[in-house]
């Protein structure tokens, strides 16, 4: 009888070890699966971010045909008019995706100029651009950028628009365009707003 109890106890211990091993294996598979999904998402989004590059351009390279202002408007926009597949395509690039204004006063209005270029062979059309907050606006010199040309974007952040004193704020511009590989580009700014001027 004692031998049978030892055999049953050993059998139960073996089942517990196997259950723990299976649970450990399942947890490891979930972790590896999560890492693979994260890597896949990162790889798929990496190619979709706008290209960042420095541009040599002169006044003759700045498109100025259809100036417009981007404001805070979160409503869905019109469909992006892509060019026919197989033909010349645009390629959006920005000179910088992020700028930090550093420390500013609670009522300061600061500006920064960004450059968007079309590195492709087809015309780049900005179908819609909007800011992430009403405190931020952006003036574009044109909505259409011919191949090899640029637009200038003057971004304006008004720290006094909201009560942001004592906060570090981050605001952006979302640029929807007809680059088939990067139909949405983003430019972000940051400022640490002081509590006093």
C-alpha cells in the first residue's frame, strides 16, 4: 500500500512538473509572439514615415501656386487622390520631423519654418493638413509641389491659447498627401512653458 502511495505521489509530482513546463512554454511563446508582432508593426511603419533630408533650394524652387493654412480640424477629410499606378509618382520628404522650442513664456507665440520636398517624378498634392490643437497653425506656400520643388511651412505655436503654464507641450501637423508609400506625414514641435514671462 505504501509503495502504491509513493507511485501515485511521484506520478502527481511528474504531472505538476509537466504542467509547469507547459505553462512556461506557453508564456514564452506569447512573449515571442508579442515581440514578433511588435517587430512587424515597427517594420511596416518604418517605411511609411516621411523621409527626412536636408535640401538645397533657392527662391525659384519654392512652389507658391496654392497657399493655404492648416488649422485644428479633426473631421475626416476627402479621399486622397492617388496618381495612376505604373506612372510617375511623388515622394514626400521633410527637412525635420521634430523641433524643440525649449523654454518659452506663458503667452509667447513662437514660429518655426519647415521644408517639405517632392523627391519623386509626379506632382505631390497635399489633400489636407491639420494641426493637433487650436493653439497651433501652419501656413503652407502651396498645396501642390511639382517634382524637384519644395514648399515652406511656417508653424506657429501660441502658448497663451490654452493655459499651458508649467507644462511641456507637444503639438503636431498631420499632412495627408498622394505619396502612395507615405500618404500621411507628421511634423512635431515641443515647448516647455514657464509659469512666468
